[in-house]
């Protein structure tokens, strides 16, 4: 069985016409494997170390580091975890070994019976989502597939945050919401997926 904890809530807002203030949500999955999802910016290492210490973990006890995509606010502290297998978008590696997996064909990567990594292109074309089975529910850690809860009713939030393929992103947003109970977005607190949310997202497919 797995337990999902948000170590740090992400955020994003426009500071001026030329400046965005942002950092990603960082999550911990404890279970068969210990997994960190999205490691924030390079200036956040102490936050991660302190958060892990609260959970009685060290970096060497992390088995997988998963970055939902390769942007710098999601990969900034990957180098803390030198005993882990790293998944950055569609790239899987350990040290200088790279493992071929057909994410581009829609294939899931199975970490264990409770955790899998699924391709959800849109924000970037190599985005992934981490699906986690907890005791009673399914949690999706989605990176910037969802910017934050508010982007469900205001699509301009996720579109203006950058989308390499709006059509695919809209389809994957609806697909993930249909399959899970909770979403941990890239730049905001975790939220419960309701039937109203599912309906809204289906209606937003281009």
C-alpha cells in the first residue's frame, strides 16, 4: 500500500508583464518504493532535506525520482538522489544508463503494483503523470497538466502557463480526471475530483 504526502505546495502568479513567480509542488510517495515527484528549483534543497527528515527519510532511501517534465522548477534537486532511478518526462535513467520505454506509444511504466507513470503530453510533449493507488482512492500527481484547481474554470491559467499542444492537454486533463479521486497539480494544493469537475473538463475538449 502507498501513502502520498505533499511536501511543498507549488504556486504561480504573474508578478509583472515580464516576470512570473513560480515553484512546483513536491510530493512524496511512501510504500513498496519511496518516490519523490518534482524536486522544485535548485534553491530549494534545504526544504526537501528538512521535509524528508520529518518523514524519517534520507536521500539515499529514495528509490525513484520522477520529474513530470523537464522544466527547471521540476528538476532542480534531482542530483540529491544519487541512488535512485530517475524518470524525467519520457526519459528513464540510472547514472549513465538509459532505459528505452515506449511512452510515445501511450505505454505506461509500471513502478510497482500501486504506482505507475503514464504519458500525458500537452504542456510539453513528453509530460507524464504519476498514478498512485492508496488504501481507498487513486491520486494523480500531474505536474503542469493542471496548473492549479482554479484552471478548471479559467482555462486561460493553464494555457498562458505554456502548452505545446492544447488539444492533447485538454484531452489528457479530462482523461486523468475521469480515472482518479484526487489531483496534485503542478502549482497549487491537492484537490478532490468531483463529478462537476469531470463534466467541465469533458466539455472543454477542443
